[in-house]
């Protein structure tokens, strides 16, 4: 979906002023619709697909984390992160410009959330099915189907916590590095 986003941004949105002003909302709606379709198979998690597809639209990692917190309905944490982004990224700005940047980040995150909601509602309108576990940010349904059902293969299960210690050692200079 990231390829679709970049291709439409380069070839379609750059040629039209009308589409470039609505690009983020339209692409978030399309990404949400496609994510709902893929998540309806039960093999993938809706929250993970939607989050990964709109990450290219967000202006920076910190705003992405704030938007994901707001999507997870952690309103206080997401709001604090958005304000913190504005305060730390632009410390030398005047208070008026800082307030403007903060309101732009909040408005931008709300627009993306609006686009995600539109895509989910279109999925429900066209198929009659609701989005499969839209607020399950742990992806529990796609990793563990439930008691009495066949267990999922090992490659679809949640990565155990001890695996983080191996990855940290490899990424920080190899297994045998001190």
C-alpha cells in the first residue's frame, strides 16, 4: 500500500491542485478500505495494516507515534505527544507560531483519523461486514484465533520478548561484540 501511496502522490496529486489539498484524507480512506478487506481474511491485523500504510503521510516519527496513540484511544498520551512534538521540535519559535504548529499537527492527525473512519465505513457499506477487530492494537485475533480453534503457525504468532535481546545484540554490533 505504500507503493500505491507514493505512486499516487507523484503522478496524480502533483498534477492537480484540488487532489493535492485532499490527498491525505483520500489516501487514508483508500488505505483503510484495503486494510479492512485484507483483515477480513483473518490472517492480518487491521490496526497494523492501517498504521503501516499511513505512516508515509505523517510528517515525522513523533507525529506518527502521537497519531497511533490517538488511534488506540489513548487520548491523553496522544495529545501530550503532539504538544511535546511542537515544543521540542521548534523551541526557538514565538508562542504564536508554536501554537500554530501544534494546531496544524492536531488538525492533520484528525484528518487522517477522519480518512481512516471513512474507509472503514465504506467497507461496511459495500460488504455489510464490520471491520474485523478495529480497536485491537495487540492483533490478538490474527495471532491467536481463540480456544477450540486450530492454532496458528509459528510465523504468525507474536514475537516473544526474549527475542528483543537477540535483535539488540545483532543490531548493536554483532553477537560477540562487547
